[in-house]
C-alpha cells in the first residue's frame, strides 16, 4: 500500500476493517475549500488500495458542524468560466465518492449545509446527531447548488421535498431529515461516533464482494430502467456465486458457524 497522503485539512485513521476521515477545519465550521477537496480526493485514492478496509466513516471535527458549506470566499470572485470549472471539479470528486467501492457512512455532527449537505448526499448512508441541521441555502446567496445537490436530493427524497429545501433555502432538523429519508438514523450527539462505527462494523462483517455488488446493482439500477436494472442484478448475482466468499458463506450457514470472508 502507498504511504498515506500529507493532510492538513483532514485527518485519516485506518484501523481495519474501518477507516475514519475527519474534516479538520473546526474554526471555519469545516467549510469545504479547495485544499479540503484536494485532500479528500487524495485520501480516497489512498483508501482505494488500503488492505482490509471494508467501510469508511466520514465526519467533521468539533461539535458544531459536519461541513457548513463551501468556502464562500473562494466562490464570490468567480466568473462564469471559473465557476463552471469549480462546479465540475467538485462534481467529479463527489461522483467518485458516490461510486466508491467501499461503503462510506456520513456521521453528521452538526451543520451539513450547502456543499456539506451535498457531500453527505454523495455518501452511501447518513447518520445524524439530534442537533444536526441539513439544507441547501444557496438561493439565499443568489446561487444554486453546484456539487450535485439539485440532482441527488431529488433522487433521494423526491421532487417535492427536495424543491422545498432548494427553493426556500431553509434547513431542516435531524428529525425532519429522518422523516423525509434524507438521513438513515438519528442518535444523541454523544452517541454519534459509536453509532456510525457500529453500523460500519456491521457492514464490514459481511462478504466484501457481495457488499460491493449490492452497491453496484443499486447504483446502476437507479440510473437505468427496471429491465436494465434486473439484468444487472442477475449478472452480479451470477458473479457472486463464483466467489470463494459465497462458498464460505453458504458452508458456514449449513455448518451453523460464523463465516470468515476474505473478499475473494
């Protein structure tokens, strides 16, 4: 495995089967500037080849924010050409995160607004502390989301609820986010780290290739029609049947013991 990248706005901890990524600009409420996005990209590339890592927890440092948006100071002076490049770069990174072969769980420890909400949307699952606030306030600045918020939000919670968030710019609390399906679970703030890790470990205990195939089947099916999705599922089911993990899993079930998956 390559040495870990040099990071200044992120912290990376690897304790297989988990990796923990922490946005580390608490004085700026973990706002996403260029440096943070570049370091997140480098960290993901490092984790892609990290042996034994089967799930990732992404959170923010401090008690106030997961990520309270993009860095407005970097956006304010952009012209149209620069803004398009800015948006495309963020979209490429968040798409890489969305398609990452290892599940990424966002642990929302406070504000997840603007780019921070978009970052959470690109993760596989989201757990929120009771004090978390989520939203897309870009219209209040004369902007629209530029990192996929208009697209992922509507796909995740439906057009009506998404448009209410996008057009009013008003954030919602964790309980409402759970009700509309924006987050998967809400826990007391003091239990967030443990809850996110417990979920990550539960996923990591399963067959790694089967988890990867589930991700690919859902992602591919959501971007295609039902018939294409069913065909993709059948192909990935067949592929899973050719793995050593399937042989181990079925044998362990019949022998009434815990399976020992190797990701092969």
